[in-house]
C-alpha cells in the first residue's frame, strides 16, 4: 500500500472511530482551514477557489447549527448566534467588491472560531 492510500485509510478510520467531541473538534479545525484558504485565495484574486472554500465552510456551519440543541445548555443560544453571524458574514463577503473591502475582514470570523480552544480546555 502506498503512502497516499495509507493516509486516506488513516483519516477514514479516525473519523469513523471518533467520539462526538473529537468530531466537533475536527469540524472546527476544518472550518478554520477553509476560512484561511478562502482568505488566501481572495487575496490572490482566485474567486473560484475562494468561493469553493467558503461553500465548504458554510456547509460545516450549517451542519453544526442544524444539530445544535439550543435549549440543552446555557451557552446554546450564544453559539447559535455565533453560527448565524458567521453565515451572514460569509455570505456578505461574496459581494463583487469583497476583496480589499474593509468591512469583509475575515479576522472576526476567525476570532470567533478560536473559541473552540476554550471548549477544548474544559
């Protein structure tokens, strides 16, 4: 088996054997990666790649929001608000003049996602 196939099998096994907390962390990690890639693509002028990465990030956020049980814990409403804010900002950042617009800085979204570190520590 070559190295590429070994990596693929390792990733598949990691996902299928991961518990809910690990899956949540994997989703947040991928979301941060997608947003960083989208930002880099925007700055490079590659709107197609930027849109692809934003699409995937929006899919992750939508999935997280759809499975969030808001009333199950005290932070549920705040987390849902964060998800909705991120979706709104990502949609707003797709405008034709998004690159270089001061109001589409990806840093607030990335800062919000860094909150996962707080959850990891608990």
